[in-house]
């Protein structure tokens, strides 16, 4: 069973109305009342505006709580508004939302497109790229609603509908600007997202094909060499201390690995900073080892210092039972080669036998993750570190 819930919204309005057809003053009050109604319901809702000027798309550099900032921008550029390029506007708007998502959590993002039939339609060759981008971010969650004033042709309606359907948004057609206000009042109600019913744990998950996008989006914590106070366990030292590159909050890497279990974005090793909500990432195997107890936490290390090591290890074993691990025989290839050589020796006469030099087993240790490697490998099979 699932529940429908609402959250605080960040709404980006794409103003794509052509000046020759519609004057700003005809839609100014409608947009104003739309934003005011949303904020009356939830003061945490924020807004932004993107529109086209002769030099291209323009928008505020961040979402704002202040409705007047949006209205002032709209009024100040009224005489310079140019014909909108829908494809370019959608791309810029979506990448802007991605940047905001990287820094803030627990928001619903909505792109509200208001265009007429004089705007530049989406060329079919650009549609796959837009679909791919939107498909990656639709689970933020991210919605697209379109209000189309006029009568789009079949291709234009089809292209816009495809983008809308990807995010489970809505496509509306109206023939007159007078119909805009009541429609905006209807759209002022919050979008709803699904959530597990009470008593069930909410499981965040990002589809596997989209995970590389979010992993690349995340920042690596920066190493700190000086003695610092961890913002999670409050212990002061310089052992495994890292910091968020966005807000410079410091923490033990192992403490953040624990934090990631509850604060990841749907990928176990990609999580949000507990101070600024910026998206960070740690090594996937490291996160697993910490969360399964293979790497001790700071609290466990402190216990270990106070206790006999054998006693501590007994406690660990009591918590984590030994598991059978299936692995490969690292010398299997050499053994097969020896068997083949012996077979050849039985076939070839003694006089014609040639002595073959035995290959020595080459063993090395990865300087990055300490994995023991057998054979002449150029990269560590565990962490991918270049060995030569």
C-alpha cells in the first residue's frame, strides 16, 4: 500500500509567450496570483523564471521565496522579450534544477512551461537528447507541466506530450489568454508523490542505468591533514578526516560512511552532507565494509584501545558470523599450463625436447587499496588503480 504525499516545491516558470501576440500585462496578474496562492498554502515554496531575450535564455541564479523578485524581473525585461526556443529553454531549465538538487534535498521540482504557437518548436532531432536528460532526473522528483496557448500541429503536440509523460506531468491546450488564470489556479495545488504506507520503511532507489549520472554529479570529500573535530562524533584527531568541498564541514570518513546508510540518495555510497545537503560520494566497497562492520567505527576503535584485542575481536565475531566466500584460484592458470607442459613432454621424444623456462608467479600489492594481485596486471582488479 502506498500513500500520496506532498512536499515543499521549487517551481521554475518558463515564460515562452511571444510579445507580438501576448503582452506581459495580460499574464502578469495570473502568474502573480499563481505564486501567491502557492505560498499561502506553503511558505517554503520557492520560484524562478526563465525567459528569452535577444541574447538567449535568462533566469535568476537561484530560486527565491520573494514573489516580487519574479514579478520585477518580468516587468523589467518586458520590452526585450524575444521569441522562445522551447528545446533550449527546457534544457537550460533542467540543468539548472539539477544544480539545485545537488545542494538541497526533500524538494519537489516543477517546470511550468507557458508557450504559444509562435515559439520555436522542438526539432525532432533534439527530442532524444531531451528525453534522455529528463529520464535521468524525473525521480528527484521532477515534473513538467505545459500550458499551450493556440493550436499546435501534430508533431509539436506529440513532442511536448512525450516530455510531459516522462515526468507524469500534464499538457493543457487553451485557445484564449483569458483561460490562463483559472488554469493556473488549478495548477497551484501541489504535486503529489507516492510514499510507502505507515509502518513500512521508505526505500530510496535510483534506477541502475541512471546511477552513473548521479555518481558523476557527486563531489569527493577533500582530505584534511590537520587535527580537526569531527562534526558527527565530535572526536578531535587527524585520522581519516575529510571535509565537504561545498561548506567545509569536517568529519571522519568512517562517520560519513555510517551517515550514508540513512542519507543516501538512492545509491548506497552517494549521500548528502548533513550540514549543507550537497551530494557527496565515498568508495562503494569502503561504505559496504563500514556498514557491515568489516571496518571499525570511531566508537569501536575507542573500545578497542581500552580493551584487550582478543576480547574485541570476539565481540565482533559474535555480532558478525563468518560467511563462506567463493573466490577464484589465483594460480589456476599456472597449474593448467604445467599440466599442458607435462602432456607435451610425454608426446615429444627425449632428443627433441626443448627446455622451457618456467614463468615465475608475479605477486604485487596495490598501493591504493592493498589488494594482493597475482599476475602481470596493469590495473588493480578491485579499485582500478593504475599499477604501471
